[in-house]
C-alpha cells in the first residue's frame, strides 16, 4: 500500500471522530476491544470472528503501550482486513522493519497518535526526540517513525533511528 494513502486513511479517522484516542476510534468503527490477562509475550491481535472485528490486547501492558497496540491493530483493520479474514494478525513485536504489514500498521499508528503540528513545534523549539516523546506521552520509537514519515513528505528533519526489537 502506498505511503500517502496510509497517512491519509489515518488522518481522515482523526478528523472524522475528532480524537486521537484509539479506544474511542475503535468503538466508533465497530471494532470490539477486549483485554486478555492470558497473553505472555503477545502484545495484541486483530481477528475477525463471524463477521465481527476484534482487537484483543494484553491486559498487562501500561496505558501508553495499550494505546499504541490498539492504534496499530486499527491500522490492520483499515489496511489488512483481507489478511485477517484468513487468520488472526498477532503482534509479538510491534516494530518489525522487515515485515511490510507491520511497518504499515506502525505508520498508521504513528499518524493516528501523534499530532504533526505539536511534534513540529517541539522539534523547532529544540527538543530532542526522547524529550518530545515524553511530552507527547508516546513511545520514542513511534515518534522516530513519525519523523521519518514527515521527512519522506518533504519536511527537513534529522532522521531518527528506532529500535525494531524494543517491545519483545
């Protein structure tokens, strides 16, 4: 799926529902969010059962990671629903650079959760990536992905590396 289309799908949801809260957006989309205390390493999964769409997340995760996982799984719903009709999409690690559907769902989540104007204001005010992530209450790796997306869109920013295995 092309980059700009992913970004636009995410932006349209934020505009339509006037929120960046992935739990609220999932509810508005008719996606059922459920928590499991049984997951050990699994962060979350997106599955379709008898035509009903579900996001099942590890109930042991902190609030920031829960939001990230739900946003990521909404990305799978919006971008990869056909894959989920065949089998559940499970995420042990959210930042796999070498898996196209995972990268696309991460890009979708970055656009959904991180306001571009707020991020650029922090960057132009001299905040480093780690500081900006704390202020925006998001994961530094997701923020780095958002910065890469903005750079791809032509905004002159210093590229940031992100750890593809930090959630393992």
